[in-house]
């Protein structure tokens, strides 16, 4: 059965209800202006639009370790650079077995791939959310 995800909290509910134990993976991304940006791109970026996505931080958590999107947002603020806040958080779920969540090593391996995917723009396999916990369609 496919679950419709209309908010981050929908994702949390789905992960908690899944038969196999889940580990949620998060890559928080900000935006930067490329060195070769045109004047028009620079103007758009100054208005909060455009730029290229860059991974800023990543973490994995069991669904029961996250109360809500607001709790994840509060926690992320402790680690983000105020001069470069994250704009999107890319998410993925890693399945284990009914009795055992995926290991930290499994999560680390997938997180490294996710970070590389964000760097190269190959992030279509991941579900991005904005800072309000709403899914974002890219492209």
C-alpha cells in the first residue's frame, strides 16, 4: 500500500507504522551562488531564489527519536550556521527487519551517497521538505 506524503509528519507516521523497522536519513541543504553567476542570477539569489544546493549537514534517526517536524527543526537550528541556514532537507527511509532497524553502518553508507547525490543534483530518489515541513517538488 502506497502512503501519500503531504507533510513531514505524514512521513513520520508512515515510518512508524511500517512493518519493517525504519531508519530515517536526512541531508540538510543550503544554497550558494556559483562563482560564475550572471548579474541576473546574483539579483535573484539576493531575493532568496536560485543558486545551487549544497549539503550542509546530515543525520540519521529512528522514527521514535523524532517527535515531529518542529522538533527536528529545533534540533537542526543547534547545528546550522546562521550565515548559511538550510533551505531543504532531503529524506530517505532505510528498511530493516520487523525486529531490527538498519545498523548505524548501513545508515552511514547511504547518507554518504545522499550527500554526493545532493552535490551532483541527482536527488530525485529523495523526498525534499522545506523549513515548514512541506514536501517540495524540484525541477
